[in-house]
């Protein structure tokens, strides 16, 4: 067999394998979306995920009637990825103010939070339709994007293949990949083709760039995590809450963000045994019954934020936040913070408190590689991992020493400042890849 024939055979075999995986992928999406539609009754997250998608194409048509020029389409999975997209969107708008920005979400928890109020620099927000070939074609026919950005992950093959077929510039940023993901397995050829559609991938770390290089994806740049830009912007202009300032004033405050029951098991013994601290607790899920249960376990007077106007706050040491949207600015009142989630589904955003230059504690990570900021914060000396109540108390008391506290504060500042500029670097690189004038944008 000649070398050319061998190459042709391998190419044809690869095509058949791709075709087989494509059929399997499309079938899986069809089954998945069909099962969701069957569960569309009630007010569950799954039901809202299905119902929210029904008016998508009408919403996009209305969006396009308002915005006739160039469109940048950003896709995010949920709220966390949207936070990563914000600084890139802001930088894009700064460079191309006439370009309209459309953001699509997969998850209701992200979409429903974002549509409650106007979003700076964003012209349209909607769900991403389920990833079928027909939906992808219809969506792109309506949107006609000039550029497409996917954030971190949530890569939907049909939308990406269709955009590539239409030669729309495709970018992925804040990517953080691990060796155990499907792209790097022997059966991952189909998913590697998805990655290879991107004109450029902006990654968070050297490990991701190395892994991509091993599967033949060479158009990559290490630009870091865009969340640093976002949390820095929040810390420079945080929302003000005069009622909280009146409640706690200059007192020593610990903010406990995105708390799960597993986190509270670690924290409550300290809360009950240390009266010198005051506490602001923001649960991950706003559940009145759960908050009431925690209030019963706490020996000190406590109050919910929604009750501040009507109930007496005399002697209150613990404030429960029973709404969404305040947490990122609450860290301005903290001497030290704890961020939840590590004992359960995953660590929440520790960069938010670090941007206010305060030390942050979090639970022992089950998969440290999924949350590299946890390890980085420990290396710098501003992040502290705890596995139980005793470890929590030990670290908090150690940080009471002025020298130890100052070291942690300085480390947090250095960590944040060392990692700024990702959004600017991404947009500057995109400008070199896709030539627009500001007037055209």
C-alpha cells in the first residue's frame, strides 16, 4: 500500500468514526431535550430550562430588529461564566462601541438572575436553544454574528460546527482543562474536532495549553482568568448598604459566602464560641426553612436582611442575607471571609473576597485541579483550606496575630494585581485576528 493510499484510508476511517460519534451526539441531545420536555411542568429548574427556551427565536428576531449592525455573540453556561465574560464584553464595547452584544445562557440560574436588571455593555440576553443542527442553523441565520465567544466550557458541537462552516471567527477564553476530560481520552476524537474549530483559545494556565498542544491544538495563548478583572472592578466600586453599616459599623466582621449545610457544620461551633466577631452569612440557596434552622442553632441574636426595616436589631451578631445579588459587594465589610461549596458540588468564587484584600478560608477541595485558584491562593499565602471545625478555628485565631494578618492581606493584593489584564490581552489579540474598524463595529 502506498503512503498516499494509507493516508486516504486513515482519513476515511477517521471520517467514519467522526460521523458515528456525530450521530450518537445528536441522538443524545435529542433524547436529553425530549426527557426535559416531559418534565416541563411545575416550577423546577428543569421545567424553567425548557419553558424559557420556547420564545428564544422570537426574542432574537426582536433583538435583530433593534440592532442591524455587527453582533458579537457570547455563550456562557451560567452566572459564574457570565462573570468571566463581563470584563471581555466591556473591553470589546470599549474598542467597538457600535457592535451589539448578545449573551446566551444554558442554565436558568444564570439567565434568571441576569435578566432582573439592565446589564452594562450587553444589548440582548436569551437562552441558547437545544443543540440540534436545525436549531443551530436557525439561530445563526437570525443572529448573523460577526464574532463568537464561548466562555470556559459548555461547548455545543452543532452551534460550533455551523459557525465554523459559515467562517464566523470563533474564540474560547478562560479555558481551564484537565487530563481526565473527554477531549484527552482515546474516544474523544469527535470532541477534539470541536476544540479545533476555534480560531484561537485563550487559556487560564500552562497546563491547559500543554494538554491542548498534545492533541494538536496549537492556536492558544495563556491569558489567565478574566474573573480577576471582574472582581477588581467590583471591589473598586462596590454597592453600598447603609443599613448594614448601621448594624455592624466598625465591628469585626466575618462574611460567609455561598454557605452550604456542610460548610455551616464547620463554622457554627466557632460562631457560638466567639463573641468578638459579627457575622454576615449568605446561603448558597435562599431557603427560609434552612435559615430558620441555622438561627435556632446559633446562640447569638440573628436577623434576616429582609427583616432589617421592621424588626429590632438590638444586639444582633449574625445577619442572614436572604436575597441574591449582594454577596460580591458584602466582602467590603469583612476582616476575613469564608467561601462555601468545596465540601459539596464545588468551590464558589474566592476571588471576590480576595479582591478586597482579605484572607479567605474554604473547605478541603475534593478535586483541586478543578479550582486552581484555591491552590494558587494557598501558594501566595492568602487562601486557607480547612477540613473540619478545629482547623477552621485554628486558622482564624492564627490570623488574629497582626503580623500574620498583614501578610495575608499583602498576599491577597499581590495575587489580584499579578493577574489583572486578561480581558485587554484577549481583545487585543482578537483585533489582530479579525480586522474591524471602530466605525464598522
